């Protein structure tokens, strides 16, 4: 699904638990080359350099570029340095959890709202504006979103930003079709990452998915399933798919209300499914 030997830019790496890292590893396993972006040297030192989940040799082998998407010039310079690329993953979002998330939707922190909107939404258009020029044979841009058709408690203005991000995906897909550049987004179920820990009461979302997802949803290990969808959208098998929001969430997004008891997988089978024990599922 990945073009062997092609280069892909994966934006938004924080640490080894990041969705960005899972996607990057999938690209490498498919024979592609990965350039990760980190906002700045400070975040790299705080989160990636101190990570105990990656051996030092693997850390040293990663290729990094620093890029703050609030600065258009940095985005432009990033893609000048990368040279020709086949795809970009935009795994970037931020909102001040003290003012944009939490128990009350209303806030007076207008500047924080503007910053969150710029980072989480506008930056995708900025990335596309500079990246497509380095895709001479066309390519793919994949963004990460979260179910934006529903209002979740505590998620507040990030939900607004994700809805706007999805609208930008459609606008960019229309604009860049003539460049043979596809633009899509993956709406993933809740995943345990460093960024997710900043969401107040993130555990509530995990419990909600257990009540509504027809397929078992593992907030830790299902990063791999989300990454697999990204690999598909980045690769040539998806060359006629653009402007779409692909849900990789165990099916929770199509369920009205909670699952009934008769619809739930038996507890022992659900646990085996989450752990990937197919023999137990067949019993």
C-alpha cells in the first residue's frame, strides 16, 4: 500500500505512543522513508528523548525536522528541505485544556480559541499549500479527526475545531484534485496518547466506546488499526478516494444509544478480541 522508496512526512510526533509514530512505523515497514516533524527542540527533549519505550539506536535512526505550524515560513521551509514526497500525515491538534476544554463550554479566552483553531484546523490548509508543490506525480494528505457530528462532554471547542478540520478536508480535496493530490481524514476512536491525557475525563470517552462500539475497541493497541487505515489512504489503492472522513472507531459512530445486552460480545470473547486472540474468538 505504501510506495517503496517514496518519502512521507508525518507531522505531529510527540513520543512513541503517538498516532504519528504508529503511522510512521507502518510506512517504514512498507518500504517508505519517513520524515517526522516535531514542534520544537524543547518538546523533543521533554517527550521523545526521555522516552524509555524506544532504544537509543532507534531514536538516533529517526529523521526529524522542526516545524511550528503557527509560522507559515516554517511550513514552507520544511517542504523545501524534504524534496519530492508522496504523502503527508497531519496529526496535529491543540487546545488549552484549562480554557477550551472542561466542564463548561463557555469561555472568555478568545485568544486561546483562535490559537487552537489555527493549530488544529487552519494548519492543514497551510501544510497543503506548501506540500502539494513537492508532489510532482500527485500524492495524498491524511489528517486525524474525532467524531464531530456529536457533542461530547468536556471536549467542547476541540469538537468545533474537528468539525472545521473536516470542512477544510473537503475544501482542499476540491482544490487539489487537479494536482492529483488526495485529501482525506481518519476519524479514530479514543486512543491513549500523551495529547489525550490532556483531555479532561478522557476515561469517560473510553467507557462510552465500550457501551457503543459493536467491535471491541482497545484505546492502546488499536493505534495500529488506525495506522493501517492511514497507510491505505496514503497509498495507490486509494487513488480515487478524496474528501472523505473514514471512521476507524469500531463502529461506534453509527450506533444510536447504547448497545443492548443481546448485541454485546460475551465478556470473555470481547477480552480475547482486544488482545488479538483469534483462537479464543473461534471457540
